[in-house]
C-alpha cells in the first residue's frame, strides 16, 4: 500500500484524465509508462475536470502498477477549488491542497513543455541571441502561445487557472498570444468577466498598457480583485510595471494578484508574482551591458506585441531625391512666404485638426499664385457661366477672382442643397449650363461629393460642363488625386475636369497621428513633474496648446541651448537656406511619396505584404545634416523605423548626438524615444545622452520621460 | 516707480473683495492670509481672473501668511495643509506667488507650491480638497486635462461620462451621497458643466500659464437665521437661499467651472450693433454656437440646456464673464437673467450652479438619493 509523504511529490508524474475517465484508465496510463519515466517519477498524479468515482476494483490494480509510489487525484471541485485526494485501496484520503496543487501543477506544466518537444523554446544557433520585450539580452526565449495548439492542452492549462479566474472581478493578460487560454478557462467556468490583454510589453508602450489597465479598473467594483496572468516571467519587469501602474491608481480595497504561467528560476521575479511552473534560468544581460553583444553576437529583437520573431525579416528602403521632386516646385515658389506653412493647426472653418496646413489667405494673396490662377482661368474661357464657392474667406477670394475673369454670376454656398438655397440662387443654378466650382484646398474631395450630390438631388442641369478648380490639391498620395478626377466625371453626362493651381502631397494626419499632438502629450508629461516648468518647456507647451494659431515658426523641439537652424547647401533632397518649417513640409511630402512609391520594393511600408522599413543608412550615410535627421525623427512613424533597424538607427543617432554640429537632433531624438517611435533606452543611456542639455533639471526630466 | 500693494484675504472673500486685486505694471503685490482665509460662494472664478490680471502686471507676488505651515512640509498630508490652499482659488494664488513667507518667517517660496502640486494634487490625479470643498485643478499648459478625468495618457478631451464620474466623486467626498449626479436632472446639469469645461479647454489663452478648474463647494445650514449671518453666502444669493430653505434640507452644493479665458460673449461672433450684455444672453439661447459649421444639430445646445435643468432643480446660476455678471434664479416663476454690477477689468469665465441637495430625487420626488 502506498504511504503518503509530502516529499514524494518532489518529482511527480502528472496525467490529465479526459471527461468520463475512471480509475481503471488511470491504472492503464501508469502501466504504459516507459521504464525510464516510471523510474524517475516519485509519485503519480491524475488531474480531472470532472469527478472520478472511487472504485476499489480499479484502485487495487492502479496501486499495484504504481508499485508503492503514492497516487494522488486532483479534481475540479465547487467554488472554483481543486480537491486533492490520496488514492488508497479502501478509498480516497483528502490531502492538504495547496502544496499538492503547487507540486503537481509544476510537474504537469513542465511535462507539457516536454511533450511539446521544445517547439515553444527558441535557442538560436550560431552567433545570435535574443532581446526580449523587457529588453533583456538572453540566449533563450520561450513563446508560451506556441504551446496552445490543441484543445486538450488548452483544457489542461485552463484547469490550473480555475481557482484564480473564479475569484477575480477582471482579468488582465500580458499578451494576446495566450488569450485563448484565459478565455477557455472562463468558458469552462461559465464566467463572463471583464478581460483584456496588454497591447505591448509596458517597456515599449506604457501609455497603451495604462489605458488597458484603467479600462479594466473602471469595470470592476472599488474593492474588487484584478488578476493578471503573465505567460512567462523572466526579469520581473513586466510585473513590476503593472504594480507601479496600479500603485499610481491605488484604490482602497482593490486587490491585485499576478500569476506567471511559467517563470525562470529568478528570485526577484518569483517575489513579484506567483508562478505555476519554474524553468531553469538562462544566461541574461542588460541592454547596456551585454556580454553577448560585446562578443559580436547579433541581437534579434522579440516583437513586444506579438512576442515572436516578427522582426527577423525587415527589408530596408531608402528615401531618395525622386521622392522629394513632386513637392519641389511648390516649395521653390513659396519657401520665403511668411505664415504660409503651418503645422498642428485647427481649421478655422471646419474645426478639423491638421498636422500640416497651409494658410490659404496668405497663399491666395501671393503675387505668383495670383498669376498662376489667372492663367488657369484663361484655360477655361468659354467653359463657365456660373461660379460656386464655399462660404469661407479663401473661397470668397477665389470666387471674386473668378468673377472678374468670367463676368458671370457667383454663388457662395457650402452645400448647394436646394432647401438651403434662396429661390433666386436656385433659379440661377437652374439656368446655368457651365459650372465652375472653386475651392481653396482639396484633400479627399468630400465637399465636391456633397456639391455633386446636391446638384443631382436638386434636379438641376443638365450641365454641359462641370469643372472643379482648387487653389491647392494636397492629396495624401498620387493615387488619391487620380481618384478625385475620376469622381468628377465618372457616371456623368457633363464634360468636366479637375484643375489645381498648386499641388503638394502631404500626410492627412489628424489629432491621433499628428506628431505635434504627440509632442504635446510627451512634453506635458515631463512638465507636470516640475512645480514650475522651465521656460523652454512652458514656451513650447504654450505653442502646442494653441491649436487655433498652430505653429508657423519652429516645428522642431529644441532643447535648452540649441537654436533653430536653416538648411545648409548641397543637400541631395532639400534646397539650401530654407527654414526648418519649409524643410519639414518638403520632407513630409517626400516621405509620403516614399510611402506610396509605385515600386513596392522601394515603398516605405512596414505592413503586410511589403514589410519595408527605413534603412538606418538614411540617417547614417545619406542624410548627415542635423536638420534633416531631426525632421525624419519627427515624421517617421514607429513601425516605419522597424525593430532591428530601429535599434541600429537609435544607437547611431545617440552616438552622433555627441558631435557639436548635431545638437539640433537632441530634442527630436528625445521625443522619438519618449513616444516610442524608436526602441526604448535605459536610464543610464538617457543620462549619458541628455545630461548636457538639462543640467540641474536632469532628474526631473528623466522622471517624466520614464513615467509609465 | 513700483508701488508696494497689500491685499488681505478675509474669511469669506467676496467677488467685490477680489475684484480690487489689481496693480500697475511692475508693482510689488503682497497677499496677507490667515488660517481662516477663504472665498465665499461664486467668488472662485473672480479670484482666478483677478490673480491672472495681477500676475500679468506685478513684478513680484508674495504671500505672507499669519500662520505657520506644517514643519514636515515635504511629507505633509492633505489634513495638515492650510485649508485656503485646498481650494481652487487658493491653489491659483499659490501658483501665482513667487514668494511665500509664513508667520515663523520661514521662506517657503521654493517648496509651498511644489508640495501642493507634486505632493497633493498630482498624486490625486489633479484633485484637491477637504470636507468643505473639492476641486479639479487644471494647469496651463502642461495639465489642462488632469489625470482624474483622463482615460489615458493623452491630452484628449474626456468624455462626458468620464467628467460626470469625477463630479460624482467630488460630490461624494463632500457628503452629497452616493447617487449624487445620478439623477437625470443632475446629469443634465453635469452635461452643461461638461460643456463649460470643454469650452475652457478649447479656449485656453496661450499668453500665460495659470490655474483654472472645477470647484464643488458645500454649504450647510442648520437654522433659518444663519442665512443672514453666514458670510459664505453672497448677498445676491440670500433671497434665493431663504426661499428655498423653507422647503428643503440644509445641504447645498455649488459647482463652478472657472477659467481665465476670453469670456463667453467674446468668443461668440457678434451680430450687427450687438452690445456685450445681449450677446452674453444670446449664448444661452438655443441654436447659438461659436463653433464652426459641422452639420451637427447638437451645436449650441450646451448653454441653453442649463436653463431647463436649473428650473427642474430650482437652482440658481451665476455667470461671470469678462466684465459682466449675471444671475438666473430658476426657483421663481417667469425667471430671467438679471445683470449684477461688478467692478470692470476682470477677464475670464466662471459659471456656477447652486442648488439644495435633498433626500428626494430631482427626477421623482418619491425616490431617495441614498444620503
């Protein structure tokens, strides 16, 4: 007869019993065990989510197969608990659950890893190593999501989660790759709890993680319990981040519990969270002091959102002169026009926010523009007997010029809806045959669509000619411009064409993507750390806060002691002598053309299926002028820098920052790192890179920079 | 030549008191405060505007307190902090001052606001207060939207629901009950306050840093006689309180949204030959909007809605908008706006709504508020 001794659970062999199994099935499992496996097992444990009826007839052979080693049974019980019993010849003897559960769970999960034959364990051959999402350099990476490939494994893992999900008010998971496991555990327990996963590792996206945590907290009672599951705990940084986040949001009575499915045998990580199973420690180094890197080993970053080797395949592309060509004529004509180029501006007519905007009153008043407008009107002679313009200042200015050119009636109206027009104006439209609509700017053509719809619904026409002339066409891609021309004529009987006095391709970024809105978020985070923000911060914040005025002078973040510069001569992409604002518009246009390059191999497109990211050479060899580098840091988006190339770009620019002629990039590098456009840095790197700019304020700036 | 000016802040400073806070360019201004110093109902907004004016002209602003700050100032808790500096007006004063000297002669210039901001306000997500008043503190330019009303790190304008939940929380801290702002009528009021809050965010003036925000103050009255004696009640409110006190309990709430922006009428496009006062009143007419044409039928509904909600609550509204002040007593039949004379020269907007919180739901008189 088996004798119970807790020490016997040091290396138990665990088995998962399917629904409807009996003790006879359990016996059979031991009998089929290979001799080596039998020998190393100190005990046998059977796990079942449904009750197992004790049957003495089956128990006797089961215990005989066990050959004196203890046999324990773990069964899902009421109240989300797990009942633990020792199987004897005469019945079941209840055991102290906690210890048994911990030991069997550890054995079962390690067994799962063993059965998986290491498919979820990545150990690179050759001179490579990994950088985990917590920025730990290591020789081994485990992706727990790869364990979840069949329902039985899912159920087997979900079994261990039940005591914890059952007592939770909300569940947070560290990444989406193991979401199915937690959702299965909830499904098995018939629980409908608030649930969410972190979008990325908090080291890379603390703001996103904060949003998720806060959203969950808002859905649970004040004294509720939030349970977090982490796929694998290594350095403990993720759990520490979560704890810090919750500490900021301390609510009386809120209970937080964190469990790692797997954990390395790391004392600190184990202190921070409970751990279901421990795997042997691996070789690890910090980001700043990696022996593997020092030996020339290539660091392969693990994607902080998907937790896999997503970034291994990252073809790189180069921003080149042809990308800037389409914008050059516009820039050359108006580069010295004060107040024309605006960033971070709310449109006074429609209230929409524009990352890039042009002051149309300034442009229309420009003599060269006026000349070009007149010549456009000349090309339309005989084609116009009515001019329509939207009801805003630039629209009225254009309409006045058109009136002079065509000597015909003018209607100022935003929609041309029949119900909104005066009877006299409606009659004027009804009498017209050759319509010209003049507008200041066209992006997507929504106003044009509205006009066309109103004219059709109002049953005007038929028109012989329908032309649309805008002061500036600023589509987000050349393809958009073609679509606009098509919109005007496709499906209509009238002859028509789309004319623009000027053209420039620019991103149509709204508030969420506007780099200056992101800058406001970033530097206000730093400023809040000061009781009295220093002047460089408050002056910049004042500008960013005033979206009605927008920014018309310096688009870049300049750190203390750094002054605004103009473009030097002989740049391959940007004309010499232009201001940082004009250079920003030119590069914004060039990058946008790069994003829509007709050749997919040259296209800057980090997404599927192209996958191209910015080559680090763009900033290291091609464009060495500080101003261009600074502007690229502002305009290139997070995914566009890529993972491994992003690290290379970051490290190169951090080194360059030491050069006296590269101080212009300091503010933009700080901002790119702070908003996560470039991969994160450690506090040590921050100090060595930026100490010279902040002097006595360094610690406060650093505290805001690293604030989660 | 620079003049030295001194202003004393009494126990319940009134709009008239703070309207005198003024100086010439380069003057040195000193505020004398005592432990009991504070602001009466409806005065917070005027105080914020007046401080903004002083700050834009004075060469120095000193706070000289007639009491000692806690010795353990760096680790102080809200309970130990002087009550004046737990109010929105008090925080604005502390922010405006570049010198703070206490009764013991200690120079607290570098620590007083630092402690209030970093130790007390930021840690509470932008909220400060005690059992008498609670405030949501906004600071230009780095914290226009305090963390308590934000759902994420960004400076995105909060949703009305997020704003409402903060109002309910602040009211709860004052003892207004768990269901404060839970009724449909009170939700209507919060909708209006949210509109005012949003306007303040959108109309921030980039010319000067400063403090603005939302303040909820409590008035407790035991007996009718107190109405005449209590200096917390401004004179223009005494009739209203007296009339409403007869029927209702003695627990009153005043919610104020106060900024130092341009003022309501100034941001509204004028009609031909329209004077300031009718232009201010027009802002409360349905369909009036200063916002661009967006096609939304909800434009211009924010301010007019308050009249309906105030009538349902039998509340009193006080508006102080760049040189104009107006009172609307919704508890009387045929109520209308009346202009309140105030000293000129104050810029900014404050909108206050004041009403008795009863144990009966404003929606349905038979429901309880869970007080």
